[in-house]
């Protein structure tokens, strides 16, 4: 996943829906001491995730991380612009059942990136035609819906990865109790 994002030392990265900070720490290690990772979550982040993030934040790998507690509608702190990379790992679907203006969120992400900057979104696949209807019940989102929403903000699809694909998944069960490995998509968008 990290190789697919293209993260490099010195980059400025926004990690959307950072949760317990797992991907944040990996990104922080990849950008090194000359880079910065902004770890975004809403004020409503779960106490369990906050506890995990706070514990992880004590490690030296996290010294270049800035914790950002902001609504998904307006996730980027004032003055933070020209980011190299934004990641949104397995949390975009959550914004579909929260009170989030996803069009505003996606425009904000677009504006925060420098031209040529990259947005990588990974999420759990829903059945074709499901749109966002199973975002809360199954924690899945239809890939075509997500892609349409992101592209409406001005992003261009640059690449798709299949390393988390599991076509045998009927996409009809909650991702936390799968009968087979969960089919997940990974999309790389660029700001032209």
C-alpha cells in the first residue's frame, strides 16, 4: 500500500480518518524527519481510537505528526496547502452515514493538494448499484459511487490497484465478520 501511494522522504501528507494512527505512523516513518504528516479525525473519534493514537504518538516515529481534529467537511487546517499526498484508508464510507457534505470535503482535499498531488483512497467494496446505502450496515461503499464523487471535485483517476481484491467476496456481509476475505479497492487520483 505504501509503495502504491508513492510516499517519499520529505513529503507533506494528510492522513484522513487516522483513527488509532496505524497508517499515520507508517506514513510518518516513510516521510522521515524532513516530512510532515497531518493525522485528521473528527471531534467524534472514538475514545478507543484516541487512546491508541495517543499511545502511538509517544513513539519517536511520530515526532513529525500533527494531530488534526476537524470535521470531515473541512478537514484541512488553515494555512496547510500544497500537500504532496492525501490518504483516506477504509474510512471514506463512514462519511456517507455521518453528517458530512462529501462534495465540500472532496473540494477541500483537492484544494489542499499541490498540482500533481495525489489522493489515494482504499475502501471496502459494496455490490454494484448499492451506492452508499450499505455504508453504515455493512461498512462498504460502491466503488463507482466513490469514484464519481471524488472526480466531481476535479480529481483525475491515475491508477487502480488490485492487491486487496477478492472477487470471491459476494459483498453482502459486514466487513467485520466476513465469510471470505473482503474485496477492497484502492484508487489513486491526481490533482491536475
